[in-house]
């Protein structure tokens, strides 16, 4: 098998993403979204170090105080709420949203 330079570059970028996320470094949302499909929410949260949990909480406007388990619980709850909102928007259509809801 021959690995193409493009695949090698993608693998290197993914490894760099993993390394930065393990260190709790800040990353732009588009980079996080790009690689987020590779992870399951539950599994990833269970293995996150405290600094990363705190950064995720700050990013999602959750107060970053309490034990790691409390932070994980709050993140899971927020993620579930976001998924439910997404489902509702898909079902009802974006036209059903008010201007205020669109800003949120």
C-alpha cells in the first residue's frame, strides 16, 4: 500500500489536533468541528483532562466550577439540549424561529 501525501498530511494535522487538545490549548471552532465527527460525545468527555473540561465549559457558557464529574454532567446536559434544539429546527424548519432565537 502506498500512502498519498494528502492522506499523510491529513493524518499529521489530526495528530496535531489531538496533541493540542490533550494539552488544553485553545483552537478555533472550525478546527474543532472538522474533527468532532471522529469522536462520540460520551467517550470523549470521559477521557478529557480537567483543563480541557474547563475550556469546554467556558466555550459553552457553563460556569467552570465543581468536580470533573459535575463538569462532565453539565457538558452532557448542554450537548443534549443543543442536539434537541437542532432536531426541533430540522423538524419545524428554520423559518419557524424568531429573530431572537436566531441570535442565540
